[in-house]
């Protein structure tokens, strides 16, 4: 419920600021209900490793099954 309310608060603030422009809300965590207000979910920064990629792919596939329309994965390379 918290993720849905955070997405709604971001959506409503953007609509109040620019009522003629459709808002695009990117949220770090989301449930299927949050997709009423947020168009995307982001997994956060993942360290570039096989274990991290395996987990991120599983997360993205589950997001798709849960009807999250857009899901983003970011990998960072640590030297």
C-alpha cells in the first residue's frame, strides 16, 4: 500500500504542477496497484555480477507477469 500511495502522491504533484501534461512517474518499488499512477518501476542499481544479473532477470520476469508495463534494470560496474 505504501508504494501505491507514494506513486499517487508523485502523480498528483506532477498533475498539479503541469495539468496539461501527462505525468511519467518512475518509482523504485511498486505493486500492481501502483501502476494506476506510475508508468514504470526501477530495480535500483545492481552490481555487475552473474548473481546480480540472475536476480534482476528474475525480478523483471516477475514484474512482467504482474502486469507492470515498464520495468528498468540498471547495472553498475565496480572497479
